[in-house]
């Protein structure tokens, strides 16, 4: 019988050692996992904000180029703008942002046609595109700041 108690005692010690090993592993792993997950989310959000800022930049650049009567260059910029807008629509996190971005695409045909003709009236459409782009891509943190 003493041998049986000794075997049971050793098994208990091994079981306790395994449990402690798992607890120590989790104590070291979980904080770094949580931090990595948080940083991934921040990176994803920063990339999304950068893509939206790029849309604002392209819209303003196209307006500027057209105002300088460089319609060919403005047409190329608008092509890049609408391609990036389509990408942003596909990657939009929620339906309201997606709907706003899709609304920007409705101006594509009239702007493209106006730039192809070299029509100075296209400036009005580009101005509307710029304003709507600013509304659609406004950062929530910027919108909530007191002025």
C-alpha cells in the first residue's frame, strides 16, 4: 500500500506541475495576444483612413487640374479616383459608409464625359465631387472634435 500512495502522490505532483505550466504559459501568452490583436485593429483602421484621405486628395487634385484647364491630366486623376473609390466600396466596414461611397460613383459618367470634351462646366461637377468626397470620407474623430 505505501507504494500505491507514493505513486498517487507522484501523479498528483505531475498533474499539478502540468496545470502550473499551462497557467504560466497563458499568463505570458494572453497579454501579448491581446496587444497584437489591438495593434492589428489599429493598423486596419489606419489603412482605411489613409485610403479615404487618398480619395480626398485625388478629388481635390482633379478639381485643381481641371481648373488649370489641364483636362487630360484631370481625366487620368479621375480614373484613379474612381478606381480607388470602387476599392473603398468593396472594403467598407459598414453599410452607411458603403452607400456614401457608392453615391460618389454616380458622378463618374458626367465627369468623364465633361473632361473628355474639355468642357469648362465640368468644374461644377468636380466641385460637387470634392464636397461629397469630403462628407463621405470624414473621419469620425474629426467630426466629433469641438471647434
